């Protein structure tokens, strides 16, 4: 299937099709986490959820697990980030431009942050980081409904308290 916004071909099968065709690819726990994530993003942004997206789950319990500054160059839209857990001393830093001259830090636990991964971003750890930090990230590399990439989200923000 031609990618609607890039000069490449791509196809993302729905999770139900992937489970039928490759039953060993996902564990039951991974499937259940995906189902919960799908339900949550449907509550936060139904339009976003109605197209294709990828969900990434991450766990951090050590300073060695930090996420260095990077951009998600294959994204075609903004993304949502949800952090959960019992932790202190970690925050998402979202730069407002490619030159990293200004930024916003989000130390929210249990809230959805809407951010554009096409701008630089990273996880900042304080020297006294402690605890268990779980992160769920929804992002798009493909959406068959789109004919071009979405406009860059200029200012990231907290959407609302997590609906858990």
C-alpha cells in the first residue's frame, strides 16, 4: 500500500489481524496492555485513535535508562505521552524548536501530554531520581486517512488527568 505522505510503501495491519497471522508475536500481557492503551487514547482523542498509530511502552528504574535528546523524524503527527508509577526526579523536556533555544518540562504523573516528537525532546533526570517510571507513548508513522503530514504542534501541553 503506498504511504499517503511519504514516497514509500507501508502497511500496518490491525492488531487483531496480526494476532491471527502471527500468534506468537505478542504475549498475552502485551496484547492486554495494547488493548488498555487503545481504550485510553480513544477517550483522549477519538479522531487520533481512529487511524493507525503505534504504542510504545517503556520502563525506567535507573539513571542509566534516561532518554537522550532526539527527534522522531519518521513521525507524521504529534504524539501523546502518559507517565505512571511511583517515581521522582524525572521529567519530559520538549524543545519548542529544532535549535533547542527554549523548552517546556513536564513532570506530570498520570496526565496525558500532547507533544510533537518532530521537535527535539528527552527525559531529564535529576541527581536524586528514584522509583519506577512507566511510560506509554502513542505516535504515528502512518495513517491511511492522511494525505500529508500534520502541521507541527508548536507548544506541547497537558491534555487532562489520566482517565484510569
